[in-house]
């Protein structure tokens, strides 16, 4: 792949817009410290890795003993009481340490994605007509939005909130609360119906929404609606971008390691009503064209009995944060333009920064998931290049050997394209991401769940399959979650794709 980033230049009414269209070739410039971090994660579980084979060896040897061997062993123990006591103490201590330090298994019982009513769908022509009639956009901005829509990868059936369907639009606090309630309660109603879980059984609640954080909080709205118990541990994550869904899962995981025998619900959404941009700054107009209504609710459990009915088991979560770098910190930035209108600005360096975050995340993840053969090939070429300054082309690990399904955040067509090229994926591996972007648009942190729902609707998930969810967002952050299917997954009756899956995949005009 050419190391130079391609760019696209567009001239609109005398205004030239340059947009970077490529991620940097991040797998060809790997930092050794990120590789070491991945192996550090493995070493932290060294006790488990050593004890399990040792116990298996001891049990195997015990089964090989005949009656005479057992009698001789008993006589030996009778005359070596001190040795018996010391060995027993070590065994009890080791077993106690193992039981107390091993992480509890985390099961994904089920999840639900909100499907808005059809009256909230917006076609391209309707979008452009309403944008024109508001009177807030000049001709240059309207033409810019039209071109972004045509190249975005979105289809004609995505959803915008009800307040945006009026002329003029009616963004208000009340309308934003209404959007939040419809999305969160819609997803939770489906989740509770599918799992037969009573709201009172929920011990942990994590809600993430970046741009809308009212008082009382979104988590408090859920507690009030479903009358959750008074000692529930609730969290509300704001301003964390499109990768916050994985962060919320990681927080729920940590809480479930501490609190035994309980359920956690993770609700991921974004609110558009009060965050539509009505100005003419090009970098702040792009979110209007990409972000759409959506949300998800996920039920997690640490109860051993739930393994029988759960869909997935959480294997790994790897989080990368580039916020220490000023350019990364400001590449997705909520601000006011010169006219005082608030919106989210996307930096022209966004793709390069995303590439750096992805490189770090993927390099850290590799030692945890790749087969030994891939790790040896990757590590040997990396060492030859770094230590001996050899002109060796770095080996790109085949992540298709580690994962069966890929859920790449549907943030935009360009990012999906470049991840497909950099990771040498096949079209079927990015199909769920492309189709989610086409059908539902960029639903922010919940997009990875719409993608998993697509894969389930196609009945492609089999027992033992591994799913890689990867998302990135403001800050700048890149986060990965790895799940293992515990059984063959059939699509639920409330799958958001149930009425249209036969039409997909569709051909997307590039």
C-alpha cells in the first residue's frame, strides 16, 4: 500500500475543500512498546496458565497409580507428617489464591437494538429540501452536504429525530428528552421481553451518551421509568465519543468482578435533537450528514447458571487513549463557530490520528488473540526491522485466523474501506459494517451492536466463533471487545433487521 495518503479536493462556489481519504499504513510502522503491552496482559494471567496444566498433570499421574503404589504412598506419608502438612498448606494456599484472583466469567445474555418508526426515515431529497428551507445554510454549505451524502455510504432509510422533521426544526430540551426516552426505553423494553428479566433484578446500570447529559441524568431516567431498586449502582458516561459503548462494557465488567451474582445493563446511544448544526463551517457540517437515531441495550451477567442461555462470553477488552497528544485531543471537538452556533468539528487530520490509535490498539491486541504461528512471523520481522535495521517488509498478521466476524464501527465509508485494506479483510468481513452504515447510518456507540445483529440475522454465528468489535471516538480513543459465541445464534423475533435482511447485502455506489 502506498504510504502517501490520498486526498480528495472539491471546489464549491470558489471554496476548496480538502479531505483526507486514507488511514496511514499503520501496520508498517509498529511501536514495540505496544507489542510488549499485549504480552504484559498475558503475563498477568501467568498463575492461571501455570496452575491449570500442573493440576492436570497431577491428576493424570494419580490415575496411573496401582493399588501397590497407593499403599506405598500411604506408608510414606505416615512417616513424613511434616512433609504432608507443608505440602497440604501449599496446595490450600495455591488453590485459594487461584480462586480469589481468577477473573469471573462475564456472559452476554442478550441485547436489543432500537428500531425507530418508519415516519422518522429521511431520504436524501427530503434531507436537502429541509436543509434548504431552514434558511440557515448558504449555497456552498448545501452543495457540500449534498456531496457528503452521496459519498457517505448511507441509504435512503436512515432516521432523524422528530424535531428535525419540522420546518423550521424544533430542537428543545423537551424534544431531546423525548428522543432519549424513545431510544433507551424502546431498546430496554425489547431486552426485558426477550430475557424475561425483571427490572428489580438489575444491580448495575451503565449509560453512555456523549452530547446530551441532562439533569437528572439519563441513567436516572431509566431508574425512574422501570422503578429499579434503590441500591442500584448506576453510571452515566458523557462526552466519550463513538467508542464509549466498549468503555461502558468494560466498566460493567469491572463492576461484575466485584459484585457477585448480579446483572448489569449497558445502554448506548447518542442524541441528535439538540446537536444538529445550523451553521456554515464545513468541518462541522459532516456530522449532520452521517449521524442518525439509534441505540442499544445489553444484558450482562456473572452468574454461572446464565452460561446455558447466554449468547456470548467476553474474552478481552483492549482500550487505547491518545488524549495526551494535543492534535488527537482536538480532532473531534465540540465548539462554537464564528457566528456562535454550536456543533462538532472534525479535523482534517482525523484519519491520520485514527490510524495511529488503531495501530496501537491492534498491536496490543495481537499477542492476546493471534495464533502462535502468526505471532512468531510478525515478531521476527519486527525485531529484524527494529534492531538490525533490515530492509524487511513487516509481516501483516492475518487477523482472519483470530476472528470469525468483524464489527467495525460504522463511522463512515472511508474508514471501513481502509480497515478492509490494511487488515487484508474480505468483503464479507466488512459486510455487516457497510450494511449497517447504509441502513441505519452512524448511530455512534451503538453501531457495533447493529452490526452484530446483522450477522445474527444472516445466521452466520456458530458456537465457538469469535467476534471482534472495534470502535473509535473523540478523545481520541480506539477500543476493542472480543466475544466468543457459546452456541449457534438464531436471530431474535425483535432483531432490527428482521423485515429487511432478505434485501441485504445491497450494492453501494462508490
